[in-house]
C-alpha cells in the first residue's frame, strides 16, 4: 500500500491558515487603525454633534466581523434595544443628541472587542501555520534522510 505524503498535507494546511490569517489581520487592523479612531473622533466632536453622531452610528451599524449584531450573548443583548431605537430615530428623521453618546460608545466598545478578537484569531492562525511549516520541514528532512 502506498504511503500518503504528509508533506503535502502540512504544506497546504500551512498555506491555507496563513492566507486566512492574513485576511483576518487586514480586516482587524483596518478597523483598529482607521475606523475606530475615526469613530472616536466623531464621538468627541464639539461641533455639529447631530451630524457627527449620525455618521458615527452609520459606521457602527456595520460592525466588525466578530462583533456582528445578529448573534447576541446575554451580556450584549441590550445592544439590540439601542440599535432598534437608533434605527427608528434615523427613520423618523430625529437628530442625535449629546445624551446618545453613551449608547454610541457602547456600540464602539463592542466593535473594539470584535476587532481584538479578530486580531487574536489572526495570531492563532499564524501560530498554527508556523506549526504546520515546522512539521513540513521536519517531514522533508526525514524523507531526505531516508533516501
């Protein structure tokens, strides 16, 4: 019976986990370095508060990949009410007020937690890829030694 070549398995595993890690890293760092600071600057605006808060909410309404609003845990369940209230406020054309900052910061906190989870997942996948490369080179060395 022909023995399966483990090097191919390790090679493709390492490539796939590396690519997925890179994609998740790009998403995480785009959020961490560009989107989140922009939202924070909009929430700390002194002028044009209604427009700034509305723009911040529009950015927060599209959450980070691991902070989606479709699936809620028990702790984040009140966010559903915030989203419903803000969506109705936008539909009715009401202006955001300074009192809404607290709720927008809660949404931002969830986005920040999601981007950190995405970054940590990227690191985990990079470590898995590294482990795959170690096994790949070990198998390659072992096959050469047996030849």
